[in-house]
């Protein structure tokens, strides 16, 4: 996936996050991109505190595609996946991740917010404990501020 494709897909994921926010959910969005770096196979907004956009998308993808089909795909998400979402991506066999904003930046915005008890466990550390190498690209600074705007607004309510 080129830098241009990553930015374009992250903006699309942020639009999904905006739709989740408009529907009363936390502002997170994710999409699954095929090996060609262009084709969007699935999209998912956040559902609730347990059904994060990335985990729901990864489970749906694992139901629909084989591990061999998923390994060359990319999960694109607005915020670095938490440990649960990184683990779900790993088990779904999605071989690449692109994210816009670091989990540590989200923690700085949410603080001790009861709806987001952020785990300080970078996704790279989760993936490093596995037996297969998930490629991680992020944070992507070109879109970080666009993503931060949604979270700054939401978590200050």
C-alpha cells in the first residue's frame, strides 16, 4: 500500500468514524482493503465498548474469507488497535495494519474516561508475541489531526 493509498483509506475510515459518532457510538472506523491496496472489501464503525470497529470487522472478515485470502489484506483504522482488536486481527490472519492515531494519543485525550479505560499496550507489542509477522504502518501523521478532532469533541461531552 502506497502512502497516498494509506492516507485516502484513513480518511475513508474517519468518515466511517463520523457516521458511528452520528449514530451515537464512539468515533472509531475501520475498513479492510484487498491486496491490491485499492479495493475496499468491508467497512465497520464502532458498535460499543466491547465490539470495537476493528474486532467486529476482523471477525466478519474471518467468516467471509479464508486465512490465505486475508493474509495479504490490510486493516485500516483510525486509531491504533487495542490489545483485544490486535489479537482479533492476528487470529483472523489479516497480515497488515495501517492506523492514523496512536493509542497513547487517545489516552491523552480521554484521560480516565469511564467509557474508554485505555490499555497502555501498543499493538506492535501484541503482534511481536505471535508466530507470524503482522506488518504495522502508523501512526500516519498526515491524517492524525483530522482523527483527533472527532475524539476531542466526543470525549469532552
